[in-house]
């Protein structure tokens, strides 16, 4: 029943890289790690600035609204879309 084949499983793999290959892969890994560190740092700094701007805007609007509520006047802008002049007085109930 033995037809001459070796029953062991053979795994083909590339030979291990030499010293120059390991140094190049290590340097490349270090460059990628440093780039990722700076990218994450930049993203966190940008997020912090954005959050500070939003917090400052929120504080300013709350301060402005509180001041307007204390004085009793609320400033705003408006635009007249359609002007209607009427001579009629509103109807009074009971007359």
C-alpha cells in the first residue's frame, strides 16, 4: 500500500530576511510609528481647538441671552414680507 509518498506535510515558505532586510523593515516600522504618533497628536489638537471654539460660542450665547433677559429687551432683525394697512379696528366683544 505504500506508493512511495512521504506522509509528512511540507510547508513552503520564503527564507528569513537577512540582516539588511530586518534593519530596513525595522526602520520602516519606526517611520510608520512616528508618523502615526504625529497624526494622532494633530487630530487630538484639532479636536481640542474645535471643542474650545464650540464651548466659547456656547458660553457667549448663554451670557448674551442672560443679559437680554435681565434688561427685558431682546434684540433681533426682521424683514417685512408684506405690508398691509387696515383702517378697521378690531371687533370688540359685546358692542
